[in-house]
C-alpha cells in the first residue's frame, strides 16, 4: 500500500469501526468504553493493515460476540467467577485487539507475510480463547487444571477440558479460514493478496496451520498463566475463587494468589503475543 493511501484508509477505518462499534453497543456486546476501544483498534487495523486485516478483526468480533450470547442463562452463574461480564469494556477491547493494532503498525513500516501470520496468530488466540471459555464451561465433565491435571470447578482459571480444547482448535481454524477466503477474494478482484509472498493456493493454505496452532499455543498460554500467576481473589460470601476484585453486590474479595498487576486483560494480551509468535514461527517453518 502506498503511504499516500493511509489517510484515506484511516478515515474509512474510522467510519467502519464506528458503525460496527455502535452495532456492538446496541447488541450489548460492548460497553460504552468498549465501543471506544473497538473504534481505536479497528481504525488502526483497517487503516494501516488494509481491508483484509479489518475483515479478520470483524470475523473475530462477530463470532466471539455471538458465542457470548449462546446459552447465556446457563452460563450466568459461572459468570460470577470471571473478572468482567459479556459486554467488553475499553481494556478488554485493547487486550483482545491491541496487539493486532501494533502488528498492523509494524506492517505499515515493514511489509512481510510473517507479520500477517503473526496477526492471524494474535486474532486466532483471542478467538480460540473466547470459544474455549464460552463452550468449555458447558462441558458435562469437570475441567482439569493445566498444571497438574486435577479436577476443578467449571470457570476456574487454568482449567481445560476436551470440549474446550476442541473449541480452541475450531476457533483458531475459523480465523485462518476467514483470512484465506478474504485473500482469495482480493486476488480474484485484482488485488495484491498476501503482500510479500507468492500468492499460490499452496502458499496461502499454509496460513491455516499457522492460525490454528498459533491459536492453540496462545490459548494454552492463557490457561497456564491463569493457573499460575494471574491474580485470583476469594469471595468469602460465596466461598469461591474469582477473578473479581469486588463481587457484583459490592463486597470486596480477599487476595488469594498471583501477581497483583496480572489481571485477565493482561493475560489475554500476553497470550495473544504468544499466539502471534507461535503462528509466525510456524509460517517461517512451513515456508523454509
């Protein structure tokens, strides 16, 4: 993309992100601050990455928001364990899309297919983690802690299940398939496709394992961080572990373990970085 096109792309990204954020706010998928965060992230990704990058971001938002509403009543009791509800706020928007925006900035300075693979890994991670959380808590079998395999209550940070792992792989693959479809459409319309790479079908298909396993790496990193160093509190009223500093009824919870600064938003950001590095490494390995 020519540098002179960035102002127009950024303006278009602002408009499109604003429309999508407003729709998300109306559907109660985003809080007001979350809508602002989505506009910021979306403008940067659309404006500097291009329409394919932007459509991958929209794919994540649509799929994750839809799953958040799936069997919402069944998951309501478990939601008390999580730090925040299904309406994403500003920091959640940055945790989920902030790294993607940083990679888009890097791609504007240095066009490389490795950066696009890294972007897919970051998006695959947050999508896979959302799918694993939203579907994994519905598993009929108790999840097991990733560090020692002991059974834990559904919704426990660091707990994994067979259903959750399946959802993780499907979530990462979904991002890869979306990216492949948009790239093929771009090539069909006379676009450049994947910049800096040979746009053969064989080359583009390598994005699927990069996204799928990048998402798996990132999601497992999320679980490991949740089981080891993420800050966890204890609700004396409900006698349960929770990610919340304060219960919904306003009662403060007691610090239990973990690093005080490492809340769920930071865990999401760091795990997306692990997924991005994993996807970039897989892409380089497959194209060596």
